[in-house]
C-alpha cells in the first residue's frame, strides 16, 4: 500500500543545551494511505509532539517529514503551506472562533485560503454538518454548543479543506464521558470511508477496536508498534504491558 505520510528520525527537544528534554527522540513512522493509526502512551510521553511535528506546528531540530514523498520544508514557505494544507488537524480544545457562527467557522478557511466561491463553500459546509449530525446548528455560535458538538464541528471544519490525512490530538480528552461516544462515532465513520487518520488518544478500547497500526511511545521514543493484536493482546515490552494494565481489564 502507498505510504502517504512518513516521519524520519524526528528529534524535538525543549530547554537549554545543558538541560535538554527530549520530547521526541529519533522517531520513525510510516503511515499508509487509508489506514487508521493510534498513538498511545502516558501523559507527557511525547505523543502530541510527534503529531505537531508531522503537521508542522512544531519544527524538529532534526529529521524529516514527507507527505506523498514530498519533504515538508519549513524554509520554503509556499511549499510548506501547500503540504500542510493536505493535513486536517483536530485539537483537544476545539479551537473554534467564538464570534463566528458554526457555518462561518467552516467556510472561513476555504474562502480565504483556497479562494473558494462563497456559495459553494456554504453548500459544502452544510453537507459536512449534515454528515456529523449538526446541520441544525449552522447559525449557532460555539458557546451555545456542547463539548461533543464543538468537536464534531471542528472535525467538519477540517474536512472542509479536503485533507488527504486527518490528525487528531486527544480529541475526546476535554469532553464529558457521555459526549465522547458521539465524537468517536464520527471518526469511526470516517475510517470506514477510507480516510487516512492518525489519532493521539487515551481511548484504549476505541484504539484497540479500530486501529490498523498502534504506536506506543514512552519518554519520546517509539518503544513498540504493530497491529492492534500485537500491542493490545501480545505486547512485548514490559512498559507497554504496565501501561495497558491500567486500561485493558479483559
């Protein structure tokens, strides 16, 4: 299968020379087109940093990111912007514009960035809102929505840009438990439709049930990766086993 996204030897540190913390330490990862990849691990293990480096929100000290075999080069602003545009990013805390309606949140980037026709952008946004079950909320402002509704709007907003890959950074961690399922259902539908997706998550059952590839990160290092069965049923590393004991009881 075609590799759509690749991280090669990614190193990202914080702090000063004599007191560096390695958020990611020589990360190598290949994402195949149409696959669902779950990145799991303890809080502070470097999971979100990996995702932010892939998307260009963080620039690593060393290593390379490739999208469809094209280097994501931060020194080439035009190419950098174009390749980043191939990736949709859904944040933990939604990042919706509070003073714009749901429909305006969805149409802003297509109109401003892609120079889409305003009416065409609205029609497309309405179709995506219908897809996530929120067409009736198109004229509402974000403060009138529940957390689960905000996150579904954020997913629809990312899809408005026609991304080739969707990246999710702990999309359910800011939600009340009863709202988690409505967001996961939307993601599951996207996966069934063949969207390439990479998710940083603590939803272990969801990751176990749906993932083609599971990546366990510990202290900035990929300690273990493999199929859902490899990681959740037959983990090799002791730290993976210890981590999963807290989440998988069966």
